[in-house]
C-alpha cells in the first residue's frame, strides 16, 4: 500500500496509556532512555535539530519551525506540489518529493537551499516520487512509483541516485522495482527499497543487490544498533512489524499487538521502537526484543503519517487528519505542544541543521 492512498479516519485519540504492568495513564516510566535520533533519514545527517521541516500536502508547502518553541519561521511554496516526503542533508539543503501518487504528470523533486530559495528542480527520470533520502556524500535517492498506463507520462517504476548538484541520475534501476513507496539508508549506507510485495537491499550507492525479502505490503523502515531491519507491513488483511537480522530473509521477530497499518517508524539508540499506526490513530512503543508495547501515545494523534525524535528524545508526530504536529516528552510521553500554524495535511517530518 503506497503512501499516496488517502485514509478516511475519524477515531478521536484521547489518552496516553502504558502497556506495562502496574502502569497508569500518563505514568512516568523509570526505564532510562539515551538520546534518540530520527530514522529513515540517516541519523548522522540529522544530528542537529535546530529546524523541523513539515511536508504539507494540503496547502502545497513545506514549513520550517525553529527549536525549541517551534514557531513557524519559513514557508516554502515555490515548486512545491503535493509534497509527500522530505530529506535534509548536513548543509541544511532540503529535498522535497512532489506529487507521489496524486500527480497528473510525473512530478518532481525540489531542491531548496537553507535560505528557503530553490536551488534546482529535478524532473529527469522522475515519475510520481514517493520517497527521498540523502547519504553523507550528498547523493540523493528517489523512489518513483511510475506511470505505465497513460499516453503522455509513461515511465517505469524506479529507484534512482542523483549526484550532488545533478539533475540527471547517476544510477537508475527499473528491473526488479515495483511501485516503490519508501527508500532508506542504514548506518553502512546500504539502500533499502519498499516495493509492492518485497523489500530490496542494495549495496551503497545502489550497487549490487544484497537480498530480497518477500513481504506483502512494506512501507516503513527502522534499524537498530545491531543492524537489524524492522519493516512495517501494511497488508490489507494483516498489519505487523517484522524484524530481520542482517543478510536474512526470514524474520526473527514479528510484532502484531498494537500494530494497525504502520505508516512510519523510528527507533532510539536504546532500541525502543516507535510505530505510527494510521488506522489505530496512535503511536505504539516497544522495548528492544519485545512484541508488546510498553506505551501507547494517542492524545492528539490522528491519522499519523510521520514520526521523528529530536536530540532530547522528544517525539514529534505528523497528524494528517488533524492538520497538526504534536510533540511529546521523552520518557513519560506527555503532550508538550500542538503545532498547527501552517500545517495542512502533513505527510512527513525531517530535522535539519
């Protein structure tokens, strides 16, 4: 199931509950937590958390908020059309995937400088981009869903890498690619692509294929410190999170409790896994090696599309149907603030310097 599919949800989330024995609502958990870092955009590239970027598909903008108050600082609208994914590199350059599955045409990737001005617009070999990522060298990775059944915009699904400053791909792969919805990099810079029905892992810079993992509807990725891969599976009749050891194609762990259409995930350095459940209108949190959530964040959460952690371990959630981004305190997950200024059907979150 690709991210461009709209979900009509109306459940109102009203509380924060703890899933561990003896805990009560809004309980403060005693377990220590090291400083978490956001996932799906390499943690090394997001070590600075001074700027929070929100992709708003409802008003065709990317909005930027400054830490720690998160006041609206900048609204980017030039060359932004139905943004579905955002990545930020170490220089503060922002990459925005435009259109995804909502495009009438092929879409584009807008490259925006730290000053909010357009650097370039990438359209070569782009076809309904669903996801973007950047590596430490500044290479850009784009997952394009493709468009095969129209006369004027006929392009195959692809995963492509663009060198810094380039508008044309240095590498473009179409063989073995099927409606890719997500691209991500692990700590070794291996590239992971969520396709319709399987996950492909490539060597750095889209080198040789390392492995294929058969999974019905992968969408979200997370990685732990041991290099294990966690995949959020959005199958129509089954939602779960499956964990794979490096190089393996069968899961060593499957999480089903509390999982309901996992749209985005992240993991902190302590190994706690955060799962944004679109149909559940909540975020479930799992300790490393467990399959039962020790916490469920639901206050203010409504159709969550993005989740990210800052350097203090605070949790940020993009709530599509509530037109908001909510922030929760590290440890007890109490609601700190609700950001609504400029937010309109948010699809993705990213931090940048």
